[in-house]
């Protein structure tokens, strides 16, 4: 191998290592929020109606502690 080829291989390996490091640090956390709404209606006599509504919010934090 010539010097140019060796230098290209070394640069390629360094770029791959830096890319892996950046991806590891950049993808170190994940936040997820899920909102669930349930609605139920039941009609009664005349113009009177009953509406039951519940809402659930779940949050998950998966951040990596360094």
C-alpha cells in the first residue's frame, strides 16, 4: 500500500469512529408522551344528556445518565 492509500484508510476509520460517537451522544435520550381520551354519551329523557369523558396522559423519559 502506498502512503496515500494508508492515509485514506486512517481518515475513513477516524470519520467512522467520530460518526459513531456523535450518534451515541446524540441519540442518548428519548421522551414519549401519549394522551388517551375516552368519551361516552348516554341520552336521557327530553333534552337532557349525560357525557362522561376521561383523559389519561402518560409520560416516559428514557434519558441516558452519563
